[in-house]
C-alpha cells in the first residue's frame, strides 16, 4: 500500500471503506518524492482522518484547520451493520458526495478486493447511482479479486457494460502496476486511438528505495512536461 498510492496520480482518487491508517501513512511517506499523489475518500471514516465542522476542511487527524487553526475533529467510524447513516454526519456526507461526483466524471473504475457484502447494500446502491454500467458504453470497469469470473460478473453486473471489464486475481496483472502514473493515458491511446502502448510494469521483489528510484524517472518526465 505504501507504493500503491505512488503509482497513481493527482487526478486519481482512492475511495476506501477501511478504517486503518495505512493510506494516510503512505501519503506522508511518498509526499517527500512528489506532491502529485491521489486524493483519498474514507467512505466509512478513518482512524487518521479528521475535519473542521465549521469550515468544512478535512485532513490528517493531527493537522489543524487553516482558517480557525483548531485541530481537526476525528471522523466518525461507520460499523458493519446492515443499516448505515450516510447523511447525518457532515464528514461522511461530504465523502459520499465527493465519490459520487468523482465516479460521475471517471473513465476507469477499479474495484480492489471489495465483495459488496450484504451489510453494504446501501453503499453499493449509492455507487451504482453514480456509475450505471448500462450507460457507460465506452468506460472501463476493472475488478481485482481472487473470486471466479462468474462470481465477479454476478456481483458487479450492473456496473459493467457488455464486455468492457477486466478481472484479475493478482494486482500485478491489472492496469495500474503495468502502466503506473499513465494508466488512463495508456488505455485511451490503445483502445480509443488505436496507438498500441507497451506496458511499463513496476519491478517486483525490490526494496522501497529501489521502487522510489524507479519512479523518479516518471516524476521527472511529468515535471519536464509541465504537468500540474
């Protein structure tokens, strides 16, 4: 997870149901190499995420609001019960509004090890309202999960248009690690413009230091191209 967020770019979003602190910790470790990292949305809250209820600013729990200088209030944590409340809490409500906006403007959606359990029916309905597969005739849907393809198709059928989906049992077979920080561009060039792009897979079984050094060339290229 530490390097996973480094494979994505500023225009990308990671939305998670997990409470654990790993994404926030990963962001902090990787931000010394680049500030062009993906945004995070914590749909059930997070133990390291907080917000200012007065000025509607969010960030790490030990940070402070830039306006009033007060330390952030810890986010609420939603428990795995069948009926959840996604609207009464300001933090949770804003996270869901943002993920719906992001999905509405997205071209590629990757589901990472999430099986849409019965306790999350309301959450899946909200996601489906923003990503209706029957209307996404050009977009791509991708699932990374060890379940069979039949199970994946049954679970996510309403998110998929025709054959526009990929299923991988290993993360390393998916688009993100094979086209790091250029995922959308590589897919669009290949399938929309007919310009076949060779993969640029990240190295495996190396240290974090080696991975950061490998990514350095991609970051330099972005800076040289004047990418914001």
